[in-house]
C-alpha cells in the first residue's frame, strides 16, 4: 500500500516522476552539492572544478579609441566590424553593456583631449552610432607621439563613460598606437592605475602598429628623428604596467585591419582569477580550498582541492550546512553575495523525546520544575518520528524552489503509530506534497490527498473522515471512499486549483474498523490551505509524524539544506556550492544509576525498586537495562548493579552502582553527594553562565535540612559579577531527599570582565553523612571578553582600515558600522573557529572628517566601540599628531 501511495504522489505532481527533475544546465561548479556523513573531527577531501565564463559576467565594456591622425585605418576597421565584437560578447553575456570614448593630445586638443561619444548602454544600435562618431582629427601638429590615454582611463574609472553597475565586470578596451603623457591632464600613471583598481576595472590594451606612433609601451620617441620627437622621453612600458595592475591583457603590434578581431579575441580570453568565500557556514564546519586562488584564461576550468572539516565538538546526529561562493576576479558572478545566514541544524528524527525509564520513584526529571522532588514514568513513543523528515526537502528546489515542499511531509508520519492503531502510519504522506508548487497557486493540490488514507488499517481504529466539503460516513467501509471527490472541485479555478485534489483520498480507507484512523480533514485542511508544504504533516500527518522534521521545517518551509529558494542545488549561474554534512553519532549515551543503602526487611534482604536513566545527545532519553533489574531482591551485603543503554547508532553506555543492604536496624545516616556542570563554556561578558547541581541521597535514611552552598570566581571589582539565587535547597528553605532520590539545583552568574576560575560547590544535611568526600565538587568557569581594534587609528577619506576582533563567539555574525560616518553596504563578517575575525572597513572618499567610532554589534553581546580619527588627505597623520 505504501508503494502505491508514493507512486500516486509522484504521478500527480508534474516534474516529480522517478524522483528526478528536468535536466538542468551544466553547473559551473563540480560537484555543486556535497552531502556526506562524517565523524566529529574528520575531514573530507573533494576535487573541485570551477568552469569560468568565456566572457566575465555582467560586462560593462568601454571602447577607448585613439582619435589622432594615424588611426583612421583602425577606426575604419572598428566601425565596419563592431558587430563582430558585440555579438561575441552578447552570445556569452546577454546583459552586457557598451560605451564609446575617444582621446587625443593635451598639447593641442584642449577640451577635446577626452570625449565620451556614447555612455554605457545595452542598445547596440546606440553603440554603433557612438563608434561611427570616431574621427582621426585630434593630435594635429603635436610636438611628439605621446598622447593622453592615462587621463582617459582616469576619467572612465571615475564614471565619465557612465556609472558601472554594482557587481559588474568593467573592462576598458584601450586601442592606440602611442604612449601617454605622464602626467596626463594632471593625472599620473599611478593615479590612473589606482583609479582603475578602485573601480575594479580591467584594461584590454590593443597596441596598433603605425609609422607615427611609438607604441602603447613606448617612451615618447617613435624613432623618426627630431622633427617628430620634440618632447622629453619618459619611462617605457606604461601599458604593461596598467594591464598587470588591473589583471588585463596586452596585444602588441597589431595590424590596423585586425583590430576588431583582436578586441573580440581579447574580450573572450581575459585572465580570470577564481577565489572563494564561504557563507551561511555552521560553526561546526570549516571549508578551505587549495590553492586559495587560481588564475586561468576565461572559459577554462579552475581546479582546487577542497577540504571539509568537521569540528571535534560538532553536534552528533545533526546535519550542518555551509555554502561556498566562488568569486571571479573578486566578485560574485551574480553581482551580489548571498546572505550570510546559517541554516538551522537538522537533527535526526525520532529522538529528543522520552523513552523508557526502568520505573521507580524518588528522582528528579532533569528537565522538570526544580520545585518537584520526585518523578517517575514509563512507556514508549513507538518510534513515532523515526522516519519523520526522511524525505522532507527531497525535491526541494524544483523550478527555483517552487516544489520545495514537494515531498516535505511525505514521510512525516510514516511510523508514528507503527506499534498501535496505525492511525498516523502514513497520515500526512502528501500533506506537504505540493506546497509552493507554481508559486503557491497549487499549494493544496495534493495537500490532503492522503490525509487519512490509511488511517484505519487495522486494530480498533476505523472511524470517520471529512474529505473536502462533504462528510464521509462511518462504520466498516463507510469512509473508505469518503471525501474521494469531496475537494476535487472545491477550489478549481477559484483558487488556482488550490483544492483540486485536496480531499481526493481524505478518508479513502478510514473505515476499515475502529474509532481513530480517518478522523482527519483531508480536504478541509489539505486543499483549503495554499501552503501545503508549510503545514505538511502537521494537522493531517498524524499527531507526531511530519510536524517539525517532516513537512514543516525541512520540507515545505526550508526546502532542504542551504535555506535558499532553490533548495539543495544552486543554479549554475550562481557559482555556488552547497555542503551538507551529517555528523555521525559516535558517543555512547550517559547511563546513570546511583549507589543505594537499604535496610533489610528480613534475613533474605529486601526488594529494591530503583531508577536508572540514560540520556543520549542525539536520541534523548533511552530505555535502560539493568542487572539485577529494578524490583529484584537484594541479599544482605553489597551487590553490584550494572546498567546499559544502546542508542540508534549502536553506541552502548554503561554505569554501575553498589547497593548495600544492611540488617536492621540500620544506622541513622544519609549518604549525600553532589555533582556540578557549568555551561556554556566558554561564556562571554554580558551573557549568563549556568550551573546545574545534582544532589543524590544513597540512604539508608531520608536526608533532611539539605543545604547547597556555592563559591563562584571573584572579580577585582564587585560590580563586574552578578549572581542569581539558588533555585532551591538554601539555608532559608532547605530540601528533603528520600533514599535513592535526586534533586537538581540551578544558579546563574553574569560577568562583565574576562575570568578564569572554579565554581566550588558543597552540600550538607542531616542525619550524619558516612562519606563526606563526595559532598563537594568543582567545575571550571571561563568567561571571555571580546576585543575590537581598528588600524590605522588615523585614516583619510578613501582609505581602507582593518577591523580585527578577538575572543568573539565562533560562528557569530558581527555587524560593523561607523558612527558618525557612512558605512558601506556589506559590512558584516563571520567569526572564525578561533574566535577571531578580520574585515576591511572603507572610509568613503567624501565622508566626514574628525573623530568617529567603529562599532561592532553581535546578537546577545554588548556592543563594542573603538575610536579612530579621519583627517584631510593633504594632512599627514604624523604632522597632525604632532600639533598641540
């Protein structure tokens, strides 16, 4: 039946056949998704390939052409063959833009030394018109071959040809036959290079061979004698310096008839530097690539060795995520970095709930109200969540995230009732089925298809069902087809088919006998909701199955690892990689059984009912097996009790205790003990540090007047530490603990300065304690104080400062800002595993002068402020510092 149900779900949803989506474009990153299990502390090596685009993404191309007398053949070639250049670029990057500018000679051309003929545009007809305006009437009667393209480059870098788009790939195509004056219209070669680098512009230089020019790399002498060389010479290799500094390319001695071909070739064969940046990376993961950067020719594949490392303290049983954004020439190809948001950890379903205790009384539940002295319990959850979420998000991301809930609730309740009625055995199988499909329009198409499909497959569980708008009957088969058509027309066309199949099988087999099985609203809560995936498995998926890990959290809402709209697999254009690592559970559960001292009821000893517990970091509470078991008769004397528990990963934990049965009358004694745990470790200034003190009484008598005392590490200034009161067992209100009982006491501390030390704890009570060695305990306390620095302390507008942090929480996001002053758009940084970070903070060129503060804000911590000073560019910091 389950197979048939799954086939039905898959067959109804377009694009879900065979569990595969339609073939997608080849990803630029291989592999684009890494999904593997690893042990804590282990590492995975991946061979990574990044295919670079033939043309840099989002190109803003400015043609800067020499407009002097020797260039007419070159201009003719460019005008006649412009389409050859633009079409080659457009084929690779449809969102490309072009601009046209020309330059001359400052000695003779006056204001015409630089002219923009067409600003950046995506209209190729306008670009052709701009190129058609190129002329060779500049530079007449110049005293030497040198011209003024350095000024042209500086002007373009500063927006003369139109503002470059954010995240674009600006390229200036310099076409000329001569070197440039330096300085050029007041701008030195260094000024020009710095302006280009600041704007992220690369230069493609085409050196045209002519009789009058000295070449782009010339020294101002064309070799034609003094008549044509009446200016002083300058340093050669100007074009080479520009190209090397900007990551461009130089073509030398090009014939005028081959210029257009050369430009087209250059734009499709630019050097491309591939680097990377992680985002949304869980603190338990670290990702590095070797080498950190690699340069290839555009269109080629850059190869890396990727190392994914899981921290030693990674949360076992959880799936943790990290994203890698590959950068081309320091920029994300999409033009914008993804949000640095860490996806929620996904824990293996079925755990973290109560399992079986071994019975007994006189103990505290560690998670209960500290005011209760004892609790006991037994029972089984029937494996209700063991498959919950198993398929949640499996098809997340089809059609750009549209089907992110496709099978979100598919297994939400698969096993929630496996040992009883079966009411939730497959309930909710398709509740999240179509959540989000077609942008939510068909959100409920299959939302209720299987809401109560097999709700009464056996036992005493039949029942009634409501499918769509019509009520299904009750009795042996009364609801078997109830609601089969109930919601078919419920929302047809009225809600974009929102309820089209909402109640199709709402009560299909709910009436096979009993009371519970089909009492779910297949159509009403299925088809009636647009967000099928969001509610997948909640109301209709069995009570426990598919809620958190089925349809809601990991199915419809988040759509799979990575937390993005596209689900698991990034789109090829994003140049992203998604990493999901499931941390293997390798730690045994913690089993606890306490020593006991009991009075014999007769010569044969006594029966002892005791409690043993097992807590697993992944599976939560586990059933415990003890030898001898609780309720056994223990003879007079000492008996060793051994208790074990095994988690779902096969890890077995063990604890032992000594039960001492004494002949009556037993001494008037109560054996108290205390154990201490402190967390988080480390904590940070301004955060609360909690202490959990566990008190036990091995007996044989009831412990009365139980009092706990604590001594936390002191600070030099008493105002730097705040302590809460003890939750219980104080001198004003002492506790009572029965033999074999256990009590939890809590206390918190807040420090406003860094501290290292020990928390010392002691417990006392009456009657006499026969063993006082375990009446005291200690635990390490460590509090870190984050520190912020900024260098230099004195900066000028346009300078880049470096913000550094130390002793911050690993993985935390730090928001950096100036006050006063203007902060750049992206000013957040993620703290590394060592608690440190380093980030560049730009002082904007036209920002205000004077003192300011760099502010660092982290959620949950006090804000940090670091002063600095901004001075005028012509005022050197040493001179300023020397003034009175």
